[in-house]
């Protein structure tokens, strides 16, 4: 890339397809970051972690940096963050969500990356997309919450904003620690499936059915739980047909 030229208009930035406006913004950010970097032929490449004096990566240094971040997330949301049973990229997604730092359309508009007429929700429901709409108020993705609630044997009207929704949904598992944890993991999985589907709709123009998304939530949570809890030795059919039976394996 360096040899091809990574300055503005450089050959390294030639693409086969035309970029979206928000992608162009990312490229510009990347060009800016690389502007003062000059590679030397005799130097061997290596990773450098700037948040620790040893220049090596430690989870603790990343955690200290994140928890000292300007915008503090309320302590009551700690239980949704940095879960061991959830992949790191999903934990980062949840953290960004609570800070409202996901590139939802309203956030992209605030940064000037898209115009007013591009604000419509990707689920084609006719409303504008912001965090609470996309995940908790959208009539299309709201169907996913209904299907998942039905799977769990729950019938209730869910809140429309992230803070109240998270507390309400994760409390529906009852008083046991294990079921609260499973409900928290399912809550995160639904959000992640919505986010992925929204991105696939935007970038690949593929629309999946709500039943397919619900199946993805069940499968995703099954594997997250299976890979983290040794007592969770149920097969997928058991999980799919009676999730409550499997809760006792999570402690
Ligand atoms: Zn919508």
C-alpha cells in the first residue's frame, strides 16, 4: 500500500466499486492517520500497543482506558458489559450501544456523513433511524422481540428505550442468577442480530425474514452458552424447544 501511494488520490485507494459517503469518510480518516507514517525497507513490522509502557497488549490496560473514558456508563449497566460468554466484538458493540456511538443514521447525519433524506430506517418501516427506534421501537424489528418473547413463554409490552428495555427484559427471567444471565445473553444476541441485519440490508440489499432472524438468535445464544458453560450439554433441539430447561446449567 505504501509503495502504491496512500496519500490523497493515491493508487492504494482505488476501489472496484463506488464507495458510500460514510465509507469515503472512513477512507479520509485513514489517509489522515497514515499521512505522517513512512515505512522503512529494513525495519521488521511489529504490533505496538501504545496504552502500556511495555508497548505490549494487556487486557487490563484496555479495560482501564475504556472505563476511564469521558462518558461513563451507569454502574447499573455493568452486567451487560464485557461478558465472558459473548465474543469480544459483540461486547464492543454493546459498549458502543450504551454510549450511543454506533453509526446509526442519526449519528451519521450529526457527523455530516449523510443528508436528511437518507435518515429512513433500513427496515423500510417509514420512520427515521436512531438507536431507540432501530432496536426497540421499529415495527419491523419489534416483531423479532415478539417471536423471541413467545419462544421464552413471555407475553408483555416491552419498553421503547435502551435503559428501560434492558432492565425490563433481563428481569423477565425471574430471580435466579442463571436465568438472569441467560436473558441478558439473549437480549444482547437480539440486538446484535438486528444490527447485522440492518447492515446487510444497507450494504447487500438482502432482506431476511423475522423467523430467520429469530432462528439466528437461538443458534447464536446456543453456541455462546455451550462454549462457556461446561454443564450446558444440551443439544440444539433441546434448547430450541425448551430453553428454560437449560437455564440451570448456567451459574
Ligand atoms: Zn424501523
